[in-house]
């Protein structure tokens, strides 16, 4: 199977924060604000959910962190 590459333009804002905190400490703080899940959890929820609206709500409730992001 060949890989397919696509490009999608987007607008964003780059935020730079200078700190004297150690990198690992900053990374740990960042990760603490992110939700976490796995592919099996996502698939299981898709099977259990009666509809797309419920599925989306449960993803937000269970797996999205305070930052609005999740590690998958």
C-alpha cells in the first residue's frame, strides 16, 4: 500500500512562552491538561453509542482534557 500525502491550509497562532522551568516539568504540565485514550476505547465507544451525537458527547466527556486536546 502506498502512502498518500495531502495538504490542508489552516490559520493558527504560534504562542511562545519563555520559562526557566525544566523541559520535563513543562512537558508533564502540558500532558496533564490533555485527555488520553486508545483506538480500542474509541472503537468500543462507537459500538456502544446509539448515534453520532451521543458518540461525540461521550468522546468530549470521557477523553478530551481541560485543554480541549487528547492524546490518541
